[in-house]
């Protein structure tokens, strides 16, 4: 496994790999890796003969009030995990490499980024789209792997790749959860023992929604209301949003149709903001 710090060097390697007929699988991350990230590396390993992981905490996707400065890091451990999962190259640029003096061009996503996360984190997806576009141009992947955990992000990235003619495929991989159901996240490390227990309210709410749908509840607002009451009963939880939406474009829906709806949750537990989601009304 090779560690690459410079964009130019990474581009040169990627170009050579492409010329040699290799299929490049790419997993962009912000590090502090867990089994969710590693499931993407495994998926890349499965489908591609070269796997490139990037580790970069991108400042432009954090607002000034967010956790950029305290975002957890453990590069040594991350590199061991990448190696253990068959990564060929890890791209680890620094801020000057990604945003050198004079940098001023950004990618601005449209409607898909406006609501939900976009409403609570107004500059977030512009930062995400910009860094992902840069990474795509540096790593030149054939297939890029993203997690369903960040559902709206996966739609923003797909839309951007299509709109800006990136010549690659985006594969979205399932959410990896802790044994008790909490979706894995680097930010789970912020939770105290009490908060960690309270955080389970997101997964329980998802189970509740699935039970409602299994009992033929198809009304999106009825599910949102029930979940609102359920999550509000957890005193450590503060709801940012609970939304049942069209899973292709995140537009509001009245009724859940088979294979077309997603439940999205953003809840703060103490100071930690957690997101989770689940497709609803899928064929059984
Ligand atoms: P991050 O390091 O948080 O930027 O995440 C990097 C990639 O890992 C993104 O595509 C995430 O959606 C994905 N990811 C994060 N957590 C999980 C999880 N629990 N299961 C699957 N993928 C995940």
C-alpha cells in the first residue's frame, strides 16, 4: 500500500493505472475509519482491481459552528485498516494541497441539496460537491463508492456526476450498524455513555416506521407525526427533521409507494448531531 500526499502524483499514478487497463475503485472518507467505511473498501475490492481510499477532513463542508477542529483523527490506525482491507493507495492531501492560495472555484449543487441537511447546514453540500469533484479529477476512478448512511449526499454526488459529465459510476452501499442498531459514524465517539443509550432512539424510530408500513400505513405525514412523538419522548433528543420523501429526488410525498420512499432522520443527542435513514415500502 502506498501513501500519496500530492494531487499531481496521485493523478499521474491514476493515469498510468488506467493506461495499464486497471479498474480503479475509489472510497472518499474523512478518516477515523469504522466498519461502515471498510464495507465500502471491501465493495471496491470486490469490483475493481485497484482500490484507492482518500482520507481528508474537508474544511469547506463544515460551518464555523461545527466540529471541524475536534473531528476525530487516528491516521496510524486508519492506514492499518486500509492495508488490512486490501487498499492499494491512500491519498492523504493537506489543506494547502486541496485549497492552495488563490483557490476560488466551487461546485454549487441545486435543489437536491436545498432541503433537509441543506436547510440545517446551508453551505455543507457545496463543500461536499466541490471536494468530491476535485477528488474525482485527481483519482480518476471508474467506480466511486459512497454509503447510504449519507443518503442525501449520495443523491447530490450522483446528480453532480451526471450534470458535470464525470465519466464514472457511483455505487451506494448499505448502512453498517452497531450490533444494537446504531448506524456507525465517526461522530459516535462524541457520545457519553448515557447519550449512547439515548442515540438508539433513531434506530428504534426506524423500526417503528417499518412496523407501521408493514401494517399498511401508507400516509407519510402519519408516520412523521408518530415518529416525532416517539423521538420527542427521549429527553436527550432534539429533532432537526423527520421526513418521509421520494427516494429519487427527496421531494415531499403524501403516500408511500412501493420502492419509492425514504425515511430520513436528523436528531441531536446532546451536542452530537446524528443522521440515519431507511428505504420504506420496499417489496418484501
Ligand atoms: P465520512 O468519513 O463520514 O465522510 O464517510 C465516508 C463515506 O463512508 C461516505 O460515503 C459515508 O456515507 C460512508 N459511511 C459512513 N458511515 C457509514 C455506515 N455506517 N455505513 C456505510 N457507509 C458509511
